[in-house]
C-alpha cells in the first residue's frame, strides 16, 4: 500500500521503484513482481517498462512461478498493447528442464477453467 501511495498519490516514481527493489530483496515472490510491472505499465514508458520487469522476473524465479508471471504478462500485453503474444525474447524462453514455459502456462491456465 505504501509503494502504491508513493507512486499514485505522491507521484514519486523513483522512490516507488526503490521500494519495490527493496521488497524484492526480501521477498522474491510473483505477486511483488506483478505489482511492480503493473506500476511500470502506468508510467511514461508503459509497456516497455513493464516488459523489463517481467523479463527480470522470468530470469530469476523458479519454473512454477514463471508460469504465473508469463500468464500475467500475456494478459497485460493484451490489455495494454492489444497483442496477446509475448515478445520473442520470452516466447521462446525455456526453463532448466527444456520445457517450453508458454506451453506450461497455457496448460496451467486451462486447468483453472476445467
């Protein structure tokens, strides 16, 4: 809540970014990355800033958390960019076992609707 206040009410983007970075050092959780990405998408750099955050998240999170990030990333791309496809740099991203994360994300999302 304090991070959102810094950005939304106080207009201090740099402080909000610094707070997200500090929080990620303590709690490297998908929800923190998603909050950070949602804040970035509302900045002047918009989708480009959000993509930087999501790329970082995909590079540091374990496979099961990457699925959450990629699913959310796809939704943000569609909502703000009108394009549900992820950038090529992520669309072909594979986890350590060589499984395609996009395929895993689609299966996971489908299982939620079954």
